C-alpha cells in the first residue's frame, strides 16, 4: 500500500543482541532497535504489521551511503530522517524516500560501537524486489539495515502519522501478547486502510505530498 509504505523481505532489522533479523521474519511481539529523540540506541516492540505480503513484487528505492556503508531499500513514499550536513547531528528533517538526493545524509547506527552517524548518500536507484513488509513499533521508528526510518508513509508529517496511529498503538500495547496471532494476516491492516480513506477526504494535498522539517 502506498499509504503504508514498506520494506522488501530481504531488508533486516536489529535484534537487541545485535543480530540481523530478516524483515520477512519479523513478527508482532518481536523486540528490535531504533533511536530515541536524543539519538540513543534503544529497544522498541513490534506491535503489528501494517502490511504483510511475502509474494508481492514492488518498486523500491535503494539508498546507498558511505561512512558507514549502508544499503537501505524502501518504497517511494516511506518517510526517512535526513540532514543536509554531516555537522548537524542534533538536527533532522523528515521526508519521502523519493525526495532523497545524493549528498544528503541519513542517520545510521552501529550496535558494535553503540554510536550514531550521519552517513552521506552516494547513490540512489529504483529497483524491483519481492515482499512487502511494514512493521509498526511502539516508538513509530525502526533501524532498517542500520538506518533510522519512520514506520510511516504517505503523510508528510511523521508526528501527525504517529498521533493518528495512537489509538491502535495503545490498544496493542495494552493487550500485549494477547493481540499477537500465530501469524500475520496477509494484506494491509484494517486500521491504516481506514485512515487512508479518511485522510484522502479531509487532509490537504500538501500534508500528503510535501517533505517537512
């Protein structure tokens, strides 16, 4: 779903022990790593999968960085955090993957050294990959292939998306393991699907299309 935004099955997240876990194997209840507002590496819980389609073939943007070397693949309207300068570790903006440009910087992390870097984008290409996976974490962010990304897409504001998802996030956080089925249901989760329909009627086009700080 364009509204949800996704990663391919061969992307990976970081488990608390530093192990790489394939995106295709991520399930509700898993604990993964992300960054907090102070750029510290923290744990966060996968609440549910907003989209789950292991066999679908889709178009993705593959972002390659240096210092450190990272390769991140995500859909065009997925939100990602970036900076225009390597000297501004404390400042960030958020935008769609399709708006990234060579020479900009994204936030990457090393669990080996427990450090956060601004990694320069050196190449962007459009590719075809198999699998559509969109985990939602309690923080609303996740480190994918070592790069900080939002869990959200389509809305230009990650804050607005996080607020819009608050009711369902709270529900899953309260019910814990009782909400986690044995396996995800294929397709888009009903809650983001409903939000998509509402947003298309009530939100201005700028909120659905423009990158913001």
